[in-house]
C-alpha cells in the first residue's frame, strides 16, 4: 500500500507514537496480513503461477510472542489508548490556520478501520472520509463518519473511523478525507492514499518439527491452524479446504480440515549426498477481487541435517563353495547414534551391483550373487551407491569376504566302442569349470551291470597334460556299462563321465589239448577242446562254431594256420595234423555279430 504524508516531521512523529499505542490485531500498518510482521506482508502478484522470491519471504509469521497471532483476534477498541503526541507546532498559533492532515491509512491492527492524523490551530470537531472503489464498471463511493480521537489531543491527534461495514465489497479504495476545527476552518484532501480492504489469514499453533533431521528423524511434521479475518464484518472463520503447498527439497500438497487445521507429514529427499540442511516452507495462494493472486507464506524453517556413521558386519569373512552353488552373504547394517551402534532398518545393500537387498527391522540382510563363479574371487558388500536407494542420513560403508570355489571336474567319454577282441576303445577329454586341466589327471575306468549301481573300478590311466586321452582297455566281461571317474583334489570336485553301454557275449575255448606229447615226427597230433559262451553268470556250450588251429614253430614268432574244424552241437571239436617239428598249438574262435573272439590255452608239443 502506498501512503502520501502531508504533515510535517512533527506530525509524523505524533502519528507513529499513536500507532504504536494502538492494540495489535493481525495486520501490518499498510494493510498487510494478520499475524504478520508489517515488514513481511504478503505481496500481491498478477498470477498464481509465479512464486515471489523477496529477500525476506512474504507472509512469514514472527516467532516472537508479540507477533504470534491468536485463534480469535479481537479488533482494537477505538476508544482505547490515548498517548500524548508532540505536535511540534504543526498548526498556526494565530487561530487562522485550517486543519492539516498527516498520515492517512488503514488501522495497523485492523484494516476495517481508517486512521487519520490531523492538527489545527483549534480543536478538531469533525473528521470524515469518502472511499471510492478502484475497480469495477461503476465504482461506488461510501462516506464514512463517526471518527473518534484515539491518541493525541483534539488539536493534534489521531482519529479512527468506526468499522467500515458499509463498504460494498472487498478490494482497493481511493481515500478522500475532510476535517473541521472549532473556529470553523475546514480542509479536504482528495486521493490522499489508497487502502486494501480484504480478508486476511490468521495463523495459530504453527509448528515445524523435529529440530534436526537425522537417521531417526527423517520425516518433517507441520501443524497449525489457519483462519480468515474479515475486516468489513470483524468476523473470523476457519480457512477450510484450502490447498497448501509444502516445499522440503520436493513439493508436496495438503488440504486444511474443516476447522482450518493442518497436520502434514513429509519425508524430504535430500538434495545431494552431502546435504547439510533442508529448507522447509508452507504456503498457499489467495485469489483477490481484481483477479490477481496473493502468495501467503504460512511458516518456514531450516532444519539441519546430521549424518551418522554406518558399518556392515558380515556373518563370514570367507566361504568355500562348490562350483554350481551360487555365492551368498549375510550380515547386519548398523549406525552409530548417541554413542551406541543400532540396527539400521530399510538400508539398501548390494554386492557387485547384481545382488541387492534391503535390511529388515533387525538390520539384517541376505544377498545371493545370481551368476555362477568360475574361480576364486573377493566380493564387496556395500551400502548402495545408487542415488535413488542410498540412505542420505548414513555414511557409506562396505565389507569384503572371500569366495573359494571348488571347481567342477568335467569328463567327456566322447568316443568309445567295444570290439570283438573285448577291447574297449576310450577317447575324450577332461577339464575343470575354470577351463583348466585339474592337477590330478588320473582317471579310473568303472563298470556296472545295469549302469545304476555296483560300479567297480577296472583300472586307471593318466590323461595327457592338455586333458585329452585315447587308448584301448581290455575288459574281461564285454557286456554292461562303463564310465570314467576322477577322485578330485582340494580345488576340484570328484567327477564322473557320461556312461556308455555295450552288449557283446563273451566266448571261450576250454579243455584244449594237443597230443600225444612227446610225439614222433610224422606221427599224428590230435587237437581237442570245447567252445563255450557266457549266459548270465554261467558258461554253456556254443555249438556249431568254427575253430581255427594255429601252430607256432619253436623259435619263430609267426603263427601258421593249419586248418579249421566245426564244433558239434555240444561245442566239442577234434582236429588231427602230422607232427613235423616242435612248437605251440592253439585253437581260435573268430567272433561274428555281437560275440567276442576266443583263444584257447597254448599247448607246446615236443616232436622227436
């Protein structure tokens, strides 16, 4: 509000003394908001979309007891208070001077009253004013009379109007004042000032808590009550259903209750990892009759932020796991508060970015790394580095644990077959889950009748340094299942290959004999024997099979086939040959189909 002073310095001093003596309600001297310090009255702005940013926020209620508004403010009694101003010779002493006006404006404690400072050479007998609307198609003019002296003397004092209940509407008014003194002199001053007569907010029981934000106090609670004071009627009513705006790093909103009260709970998201304080403000907008909006700051406070030290205590500093088992860790997050370490609830914890968890009410957490490890490693468990997950009231902390992986041993029985000589061909490779050849390169060949149980080791061999192998192994029983087995080592698990199945029937030549012995040269050598096959666990006759008779002369390496004979239905055979020289005789069955070759006992005959 603007004010034009028409009085001398002495009159202004007298008015100031009178205004200080007037009872305080909830307004600034220039028509500001009830409950506000006059220096921080709410500023009218053209639209509600813009927020003023004055050096001193508008509408900030004073925390001093003298400034704290009441729920039910009482307008000042026009007759109360009579301070004695010092006119300082503001009117002529010869009795010919007309009244002189000083400050004119709204009563500093209640905009429903108009105050006029006036002095003359004789006692003022009448003061009146005309208020003309500043807006509207046909502005109305209202005459206000009945002013009473509230401070000073009739010759030099401050006069106040009755409550201007006859005003047609809220808004701004242009003021013209008139005064007459006891010797008949009168003065009128047109447009000496403008006043705003509008409802003003009144605040009560305002509170912003806590005093400090920390890990145990992360929410800001705002409470209070807002009313509207009507300067035309003098009534106070609750500001119900009013949308309020809370700024605490981020914007929040709330609505006042039916009685104008509000109770707001917000959790400010700290701006940055090293935030030292949070500025909290509560405000709203009031729509004015002229189409503009007034920003009203209800309450504000800057809350310090205290960050507490944190730590992570893991249940294990190292763990030994088999390859194929995922690495896990567990522990507790704690924070230091009041000299005591306490469980930290709701803290985001992560392990190498891929495993995350949130601590429970006891501060405990459990993490499982989602991928399999191919070798030993060290994990770091830490409070989250993600700005959306970290706790700004705790310092970052971390802990480490080692993982010793017992690698898997992989054995491939890649290629195999069982030939007619009962030789099992073995070809394949061996390596670890860490892509290295295990240091223990010994593999055992095992056999089982059904491939499920009863596995027995037949022997062992050592793979090459590159993990490959290619060899033949004679098997006495050519029917069943075979696999390879590694006993493992300290860093490698025992391993088994895939199993293979072959089904050949074992045969044999039993009771073979070449005789007589000795025999004379040119005489006959008779060879006899029986061909059999394995049926289950018993040997039975294998009749009608051809048997070849071979001879190896003494001192020679080569074998000579002398002839063949077909066994009878009982598997028995007899073959006769001429004795020519000393040597070894043998009978051989050459297998066909799924049978295995058989070779008889070697019988030496001395020829004389």
